[in-house]
C-alpha cells in the first residue's frame, strides 16, 4: 500500500540529507517513524541508518561522505519514494543485518552484497529499492511534481 504522505516526508528527508542541507539529527526528526502500511518507509529508514551514528552530529561530508555506490542507492531511495511503485522485496530489515558486517562480503560490490542479503533472485538488487529495472527506468523518466 502506498502511503503518499509518509513517502513525501521520507523522500524530502532523504533528499535533504543527501544534499547536506540537514545533519543526522535533523534527518532523524524529519523522517517519519510512525508505523506505516507502506513497507518502503521502514526499509529505507533501516537502510539509511547505516549512513550516520548517534555519537556525533554530522552531515554526509568528509569522514561521513557516502561512497558513489551508496549515493546512487540514496538517489534511488528518493526516486521510489516520489513514485507510486510498490516495495516488493520480502526483506526490509537492515539495521542488524549481515549486509553491513565486515565479513566475507566486504570484498563484493554493494549491489552484490545486497543481492546476497536479499536472497530474492527474481528481483534485480542492482536497482534496490526497486524490484525491477523496468520500474526504476519508468520512475527515472517520470516528471514528478516538486
């Protein structure tokens, strides 16, 4: 189920965090944390949790800057939140996941790590949080209201 109000709030918070107009504390305040029937809200919140820490106030710059792969995923997060594409992955829990451990997968590209963690080969992990490349490309070519 698409929760447009929460998607709009979440998309704006992620956009502002990526653009370094807000810091991690502001992001936590702006991102909707109330329960939603839209699973993409939780999935993205849990995924981006790894972009910051609770010990210092910071923006996504210098020591906290995202890799190119992480930034690309962040842009896709904003895009799916602006769209009406359903989140179809079974997995939405990333906070305590093995995906972010320093184990064997750390030598793999981030999209390969996601594919292993999500373990849903019918989906295309290289376009997560989208499930299908066609949905991603359609959203990418859409004109969403500002």
